[in-house]
C-alpha cells in the first residue's frame, strides 16, 4: 500500500498548544485523509486506494492513515485531539457498528472498537451524507445556516439534512436516503435495488442512459473512431455534447433526468423548508445541463412559499466537504469531552 504524497508542506501551521483534528473520508475505491485546524483549515492531505479485500484489511489501512496523521501533527508541534471518520453507509454511534455496502465485510462491522484498540486517539464516525452537510455548513457555501440540505448526486443519491442546526439521522441512520424517493407511479425492476430517484437520475443512471442512447444512435459513437488522433470519449460525454448541440433524442434523455432531479429537489424543499439546498456530486460538473435547469424547474413542483425562500447552490467545497464534515464531528467530540470535564470539576467543588 502506497500513501500519496500529502500537501502538508504548503499548509500553514496551526497555533502551538491547540489540538488538530484528524479526518478520514472512506470510500469504496479511495480513502482520503486530512489534518484540519479547529477553525476548519485543511493543512495536510493524503490519499490511498481502498483495499479490495475490505474487512480488517481496510480497517488496517485506516489505522495506517490515522498514525500518519499523528506523525504529521507532531512535525508541526501539534497533537491530534480526535479523528473523525466519514462512512459510506450507516453508523450506529452507540455500538460503534457500521455498515458500508461498497466495502466487503463491512456489514455490522465493529470499526470504532477495532480502531480504538490500535490507535491512541478518540474517534467519531458519521455517514457521508452527514459529513457533506456538516462540512458545507461549517466552512462552505452554507456557512452559518441552520436549515440546510446537501443533495449528493454521484454514483448514487443521498441527502444530508440539517434542521435548526442539528443533522437528522432517523431511527437507524437512514434519514436522507433520498435515492428512494418515489417519483414515478410506474414501478420498474431497477427501483427495487436502488430506489426510483437513484435509478432515474444518479450518475450511474446517466451512464446507463448514455449507453442506451449510443446504442440507438450508433453513428455518434462511430464518428469517434473515425478520428484516430482524437481520444475516444465516454458515453456520458457523447450524450452531453449531443444535447448541447440540440440533438433531439439527446435533449430528451437529458430533459428526463432534469425532470427527476427537479422533482426530487422540490420534494425536499416542500418537506423541510430549508434556507439552502447545496447540490454536489459528479453529475453537477455539467452545470449547464443539470444545475441551471433544475434550479428553475423545481419551482413547478415545490410548495410555493418554501420555493421562494430557498436558495439552490452548488457545493463550494467539492469532495473536501466530507473531510471537513468528519473533522467537524471530531471537534464536537472534543467539545463534549471538555464540557463533561467542566461539569465533573463543578461537582467536586
């Protein structure tokens, strides 16, 4: 396992005597780590590939990153007060059990107890949905806002939901499973696996619909091979370029995804009356096709007063939102420990 060279040399030092926060963003293919100041400044980053074997091997990779963060902190005459983890799935904070479907062997996996035995540090863990909204509300475009939803549209679809300054987790940390929003009365087999919204409007859905579009329009893909000097584009690029050029079928496919995105956003607006919805994830890199149209079209479906009040924006942090979100959870853990200590001191007096 090789750790990518971190960006610590360019970062500013955190004031001596104050703790730093560790942040580890765990994904199905990559694990990113960061050293973050208590004011929310990322001063060091590194990244490794997620061990494909999963299980304890993936946990050992996290241990290596946690120890590396401690080493990097010492170089800067700092100490890691706590380490926050971003989990691509569900977290049971009471038991320390986590479930991450994209990592083998991580079903009711005792990650936190395992880490605490191996690393001299405190750990907190939150779902990726929670990390995204916490990060944006702490240091991103939603800074200072208390009613915020972060809608992540990548391979899947999920929503981090903050109401009155507190993130909603639900009975089993399933709150925000927005990919399961029912937006089509005609039930399709694909909905059973991922939910309607995700099957129709996620990055995976865009890729599948792009391949189907090319199958029906083979001349568009054939033109790519007729130019040997040009790099062959992936199906999504071909579909998006065709839509921008006004090709009828491409415009229809993109318009259908826009409709589902607008309906999903509208439902969230009507249910939660947020100040802001932050849109993030790979799909919105094509902002002209998916951000701007959705920003306009959601109003057709949403509760009118809530639609007028809400601001729809793009993420300002990108993938760094997850690092900052789990660093924020580590800071909360430190604050809670300090508060508990003060209460115990008062009892003694």
